[in-house]
C-alpha cells in the first residue's frame, strides 16, 4: 500500500501498480463503510444519540465525525437499511459493491417499500455485484417500473411524484442556483431542447459544418444561456399570441432616483421582490416584453407604469422580421425568432418605438449593447447597422468580447439590414 505520511515518491511506481492501488483503495473504502454501518446501527439500537442529548442521529453523527449533517443523515439511513439487508452488507464488507450501490437500493426502498426489496434481495444483490453503480441503477429503475406496471399502474413512474424545482440566491456573488429534479424522460426532453439551442447558436457563429464540441470549456455557460433563451422564447410566444398587457416583471425605482439615473448617476434599481439590479441591466430588460418600469413618488406610491408603446408591437415585429431574418449585429446569424427588439436610441433617453429606432439583437449582443457599453446605430439612408465599442476600449484590444461568439466583434463594422 501507499503511505502518504511516509512521503513515498509515486514517480518511482509503475503505472500498473498505481492502477491496482486505486482498485485496492476502493475495496478498502467499501469495507470501512460496512464496518461503520454496523457500528452506527448498533449505536442507533442502543439509543446513544438520544442519550447524549441529541435526538437526531444524523446530527449526532455529524458532531462525532465532522461531516455535514446531510452526509451523516445519509450514513445513518444506510446503516439502518443494511441492518435489514444482510446480503448487501456482506457484499459491501467484501468490497464487491460500494456505498453508491447502497444509495441506489435506498432510493428503490423509497419507491417500492422495504418489504419488497427484502423479498427480492437475492436478485437485486446479484445485479449489484460486479456491475458499475450507474449501470446497477438503470437495472433497478427498470425493475421498479416493472413492479408498478404489474400493479396495473402503467406509466406511474414513482419518480414523477418527486419532481421539483428549487432555487437559491447568493446575494454576495449576484448569482442564483437553480436545481431541477426531473424523471429521466422529462430531463431528456429539457436537455434536448437546451442542446438544440446550443447547436443553433454554435452553428450561427461557426458554420453548419462545424460539430458542437461538448468538451468546450464554455459549454456550461452556453447551456446556461440556452436555458434563459428557452424561457424567453416561451414567454415571447405567449405574449405574441395573447397581446398580454400586464407585465411579469416590474422594475421599481423612485422618482428622484429616476431623475438621477437619466442624468447618468448610475442609481441601482430593484425587481418587485427587492432583488437589486444595475441600471444597465434595467435598461436592457426594458426592451423585453415582460417588464415595465414602475416609477414611485417620494411616498413610494406608483407614479407612472411606463408608456404604452414602449414595446414593439406585433405588427412592428413582423415588419422587422421582413427587414432582417437574423440578429442585426454585423456578422451574427442568430435567427430573428431568437432575438429581442432593441432601441438604438435608448427608450429612457426619449428613443421612439418606431421602425427606424428598432433593431433585432440576440441575447448576447443585447447584453453587449447595454452592460457592455457598445453602441448600435443605423445609417439613415442605407439602413446599415454600425457597432461601436465603448469609448475607453482600444480598437485592437477590446475588453468587451461578445458573449454570443468566441471571437471579439470588430471595433467598428457595418452591415446592410436584409
């Protein structure tokens, strides 16, 4: 075995022995998990956690071992389960299965009940031994679904009733975490939709002959963009179909702050739930169909809910589509159906909502025009769109690459709207 405390130099070891060592360590880890499970089960039987004044066994184990309460709770649950499944305990103690296999069985117990798993332990443990945990999970999933089908409940996937979406904000970072637990079919449906949008954007930027590189280091960001785009398109379709007049998002700002904002003071504003956003983000959101500004007076009462024609009408959007079938940023091929109507002269600076002042911009270039400080202008005679970087950006060393493309947009370019 390898003793890290002794400071052994692994460079002296041959590859085959290191590979064997990894396998040995996995088996030792499984044996230790089995020993720990037996001890935890016995202490649980004796009521030790409660006698120490900690009624929750997971909390007690977390204090003893230093692991998180969620991890400790899972270990207690697995110890109780293995006490009822002796064949799995033996397999774990022999290093033939891992804690991941036990977790799969625990999920099956949640779905079909412990008695059902105990009755089928011989069969289930035979699937686990010598089989990778993820492949074992698939086998158990098929078994669970077969049990539900046999009970004359076709399609009653127990995982369906555990579906949920949760979100958590991190005010310090300005990011939010979105966690979705979905049955496999629904998960595949969502991921397929996201990958279609990723591929659409990828091919618009790099050509249809370039396959999507799913190992690209930015692919996670592309999937995040696709998720937002998927939601935006769904809302846009709904808005176009029903000409919705009420907003889904309200940006709140008091009158004095609005005056300061228009004077260039950069006053922050908030969403209706109190979440702070930057003024530039508010300007970008103001171009989209599901947001209006709510201006408050000094007493916090609504003073103005925005001009009715701040948003491009359905007829204008159709006319814009006839004028350009793609994002109007030079060189971008994102379809117009995936773009937003952008005010070339900002609406908050008296920019009119008319054809001459509107241009299609994809999500990435819309960000660039607002948060990135780039400017889009249309030539009054030729209809060409020109893009100009922020004043403090050097043309040859732009610090504002387009989020919609891996290449930096040209410092000054133009294109003729189709």
